[in-house]
């Protein structure tokens, strides 16, 4: 299992699709199949980033588990 603290990998402001795509490219080359992405202390997530995150997660071959998701993002991912 690999644990990723997203504010360290990208930023505490998740804005662009490119940064999300880059993160998922790194995730896909990992040998671990279980990936935990921790959103702790992320202050802002743009709609562009959320859309890219949903799309990348849908095609990912990894089992991705989110931790400390902001409430509004959690509701979007549940739908």
C-alpha cells in the first residue's frame, strides 16, 4: 500500500487538470495496487481538478482510497 499526501505531491490548492493527470501518471507506474490519497490540509479544489480526478480514477488500474476529503468533494465522488 502506498500513501500519498496530495498537498506534498501537488499543492494545497488543487487547480489544474495537468497536475491531476501528472499525479495519476505517477500512480500508474507504482508497483503497489492499493493507493491511499490523503487530502488533509488541502484548502481549495477547482472544478477542473475534480473532473480530471474523477476521469483518471475511473480508468486507473489501482485501488484508490481517499482520506480526509472535503465534504463537497466527497458528495461529488459518491454520485
